[in-house]
């Protein structure tokens, strides 16, 4: 099974926000976008990544959040247009990032615009359906022998914070999903926005209940964890009953060029293959060459 992982898309703010939309945490976020972020992220870079991803023909593209910058209704509209032009509800799936929940906003005009990418199966329900609110996480998307479990780690937070939290209710449903999927003999891929390994980001950006999640994984197991949030590639391992398993953080899919510690736009392509009683996981890192506009192989790894 071929799986693509994209993250931190940050579609541009096309329509200047109204003054009343900035009477909140959005003001700080908008100033940050005007001062720096709009120069880092570009539609051309993101378009090149989308085109390359389509040409790779993955069975499923997993997008781990931050389609927007400050969660304006106009941003969700632009993200819905861009994502629906690149993907369908059959070949892609999405879970929110902290920028998608920057402020509390109605589902219908916000994240609900991306509900076509949040369709899956849920514990205790028959069949798959689109999410109708944050309470519909986690859910599962199955392709071949692989089950991708989408968790929402991005509640709305106070100004200056980009922390994450899964919460006890979602954690308990995740436990049930991991156990059920494992019993079916499928490869379990857990996808969320925030990193799960200790020390990956500062406390201001960390997943608050990451220790509880790591304890859960140590109890139930998983084959691969995907996340975003860091804007650069991150490679780590996590303990499971079957031994260490890979954790991969993706770089931003819309960086115009390298800046500081960040690489140009990139995404990861995973090949997940049954190997005896276990699994083999290989990954190819695909990265934009800003000079030519082409997306090329930046590295390969065998993770498992």
C-alpha cells in the first residue's frame, strides 16, 4: 500500500479580514502572517507538491492539518477549493492542526468545509460517514491491509499558545480502535497534528497529554505514527509491545524555499508491505527544487 503524508499546507489569506474578525487571538496570528509567514508559504510550491503527489498515485494521502493560518471562513473556502481540486474524499483524508482551530468558530463555515476529507468508520457505528463536528474523532480509513486512524489533537488555545490535547474521551476511543484494528491483522497508522515524542517541540507547542498517548501505544501497539506541526522532517521511534516503531514528522508542503532550519516544500511517500507476520515500511522524501520548480527525491529510508 502506498501512502502519502502532507502537512502544514497554510493556504494564503486571499481576502483581507474584517476588523471585527481580528478582535481575538486572530490579530496576533494575522500580524505574524503579514510580517513573515506569507513570505515563507506559497501557492506555487503547494501546487507543485500536489501535482507530484497525484503523479505518484498513492492509495491514500494523509493530511495532518494546518490548511489555514488564522481559521478565517475565507481561508477554509480557499482550502476547500484547493484540496478538492487536488484530491477527493476517496483518495485523501484530513485531521486538523492548531491553525485550523485558531479561534472557536462554527463547524459549518469552518472545518466543516473540509468534511469531505474527514470521512471514515467509527467505533460503534456501521459504515463510513463524514465528520459533523470535533466529537467525531477518532475515525478510521482503510485501504488494502492498512488502517489509518485519525486523531484530532488541536483544541482552540489561548493567545500565544499552540499546544495540543487529545483528551480522555478521544483517548479511550483511540484505545478501542487500536485494539480492534490490531485484532483484524491490519497495519495501524496513527495520524495527528502534534508530535508525540518528548522534547520534539517547546512546551508552548507540545501535546499536553503526550505521556498518556505514549503509554497507550506501549500498551496497544502501532506500526507507524505521522504528524506535522514542526515544519521540518522529524524521525523518531516509540515503544510498542512488538518493539520500537517509527514516528515521522513531515515538513511543510508549501515552503517556497529553504529558510533557517527549514527545507523547501516536501512530503513523504510510504510503501507499507506485509512481511511474514509483520510489516516492512519504506519512505521516500520528495522535495521541491525552487530553482527548477520540480519535485525530486531528497532521500530514502527503511523505517521498519
